[in-house]
């Protein structure tokens, strides 16, 4: 079966059938070729309902988990978005389709270099890359913090990193897996009128967020 046909089935059977209703998110999944973001020897598994190893001890997440995280972000076309954990760049591409700008941080040098090459070759021009400690967010050289409408963390933390809370703009939303190294709850953080609120969604399992404000 051609990758395009597999992608269509993925959207229908793994996303729509399991409650993903955001039409923009579904359109992005239907467009972005997941096979370009997995190792060549695993491309035949690109549209399975499962995470896949991408090297450096990291994985590309199960499509449904990525979709529920993006749906929970309530993404808008003018959003400035921060992604913690570039990984293979698949979620980065989806975010680039859905928002105005994407700032993405990865702590594994080999992964961010490969993801950057892939995404630039695909023509994305609204993505900014950084190698470093994602738990601290995107800090400028003058020590000032940027503010992001949406923040998504593709790694598990014991709690919400304070730096990420600080960098969340007013009215913003942050989605992050919170829990132990072995099991987490997908957690949505909102900031309204200076107040932070959290609520938990589905259980999940992510690689740990390694960094000063992670593990």
C-alpha cells in the first residue's frame, strides 16, 4: 500500500475513530508524510499505531498521542509555539502547518541536525531550532524570556518546569506529560489573568525530560 493511502487510513482509523475532531489537526496529519521522519529501515512501519525508535534513546510518538496533544493545545494560525523535544521533527512539521512560528529545542545534537535538514528540505521556513536544555525553555542571550501562546513538551517531567510556566503567554496553553519516569498523565496547563490552572487527561508513557528543571 502506498504511503499516501496508509496516511489516509491512519487519520481515519487511529485519529477520527478515537475522538480527534479538530479539523485543522486532522488536515495536518493528512498532509505531513510521517515516513520522512523515521529511519529508512522502519519506514514500512511509519503508519502503525505505535511509537518508533529514532536513535539517541528517543522515539517518535504514536500518532494518536501527538494528535491529542495538538488538539488539547487549541492551536490558532497566529500562535507563536514552543516545542520541547524536536526528536525526528515530525511534530515540528505538524506545528509549522498549524501555527505562525515554531521554536523547537532538542538536547540530542544528532537528532536536531537531522530534523533541521529534513524540515528545511521540505520547505518549512517558520521554524527556529536550538540545541540545549529544553526544560529551561527558550532564553535569549540577554537573559530575557520570550512568551509563547502554546507550549508542547514531548518528554515526561516530574512537574511543570517553572521556566516553561514563566514563558507561557497570557491566555496560553501548555501540554506536558507529568508523572514518574515510567508512567505519566497528559497535563494541560493554562494561564488566565496571571493564574495558572492544571488538569489531567489520558495516561501516557514518554521518555524523560532531561534537564535542570526536569529529571
